[in-house]
C-alpha cells in the first residue's frame, strides 16, 4: 500500500501517539483516508488483518502494537442546512458541538468536552448529562465492503453506549445526519461552558485517560439484593454509576506500575507516565474482580482493545 490522493500511509506508527491513554506499540501501517474514494481504495488494497479506529480516545492499544493495518477515516466536514447537520466521521466532536452552538442549534451542547471524533461517538452512542448522540441522529451513512449504505435511527439499534456498529465491525461509519433545534446561541454557549468547566476539573485535557472506564449500570437490570445496597441518592436517570460500586470495593488510588485509579473518582484510570497497556488491562481486571466478588456484578468496559 502506498500514499496517494486522499490516502496517507505511515509505517511503524506508534499507536501511543494516537491514543488518549498514550500506550501501545507500533502499527505496521497506519492509513489515513480523507475521502470515501480513498477509504474504498485502501480497503481494496489491504491484504492483511486490519482494524478501524477514530480519535483513539477510547482505545487501549497492545504494547506489542498491531501487525496489520490501522485504518482511520479522517474526513472532518461539517455542513449545516437549516436545523440539520451532515457531519463526517472524522470530525472532532468538540468542533461539531462548537459549530452547532455558533449556528444557534440545540441538542449537542451537553456533549462539550467529550474527546474523540464523531464516528466514534456514533459507534459508542456517546453522551453525558442524561443525553446521548442517538437522540439527534436521523440517519447514518456507512461503508460495507465497497458499498455505501444509509440507515435510519431505528436500524442503528442505539442503546446505552451501544449501537449496531459495535456488532458489525465490517461497517465503517462515514457520516451522520443530525436533527437539531433552533435556540439562543448565547444561552447554549453558557450551558456548554459550565459543563466544560466541570468536565475539565474531573478529566483534565492533559490527563492520559479514556474518561470513565466502565459503563454505568441500569437500575432495572440490578437484582433486588444489589438494589438494597444502593442509596437512593446514588441513582441517576435510571442508572447507578459504576464509580459507586468501585469505591465500595476499594478501587480509589489503586496502582499498577505507571497506571492508577484517581483518588477522587473510582471509575477513572489514568497513565501517570510510563504506563503500559498491560498495566491498564491488569488494573481493569483487578477492578472487575473486586466488584464481582463484592456485589456479584460484571462491569463492562467502555474502552476497546486492539
């Protein structure tokens, strides 16, 4: 595979440089496709294992790296038409939030400060403060093989931090059409700024972390025995924060090499510097074991492993 129009090839690219955790060895090839044609060309030429990544904010790359091709779709276009916006998967989510606010459009302001690209946000149904991106998705265009398809919201099978794209790894998100609402830009900016201040205090932009490691748990899915151990004040919007169970299990301040759990948030693991993917995985496994033994609950990671 070689670089061509819209396709940038890097060999032996250190994945630590492209992931928020800052861990991971080299990918044999890192291929950035900035157009649909370049992406299709890359897929047509690949003759070895490949994986697709976005902004790398929710990814733990193995210390030994990846022996095949890591493919990124980097198209970052954002196009507004009235109250709708067509946004490419490679757009930075924060850029989309800021552009929507500048256009006086409501619906994404609560996602300010969430790192990563739009494709990953759709893939994992990202959200915060009681809202998720699926609420605004009208349709999603994706690539399957060399064919482009577009599906509506219902077919995307969105659920809490889930979508059909997690089970269909051969589908690559290209863009999404979002339906927003007209609102006062100054009020939206004030809301977003307040949220960003809180988020930056919890997850400083320079912190080598993936935000919350584990999904929160749905109250309706918990057994009566577990519910009896959860104070009513802890339940938020039908969910119990994983941080509650982790804290009860003694997670705060645990350390594995250069990786540790924050002393102020039991669901936050970060790389202090010099941490490895192995240490991240070992610490995650330890946390899961503790909660399983204490509550009989199997925590599920938000992060993806490569």
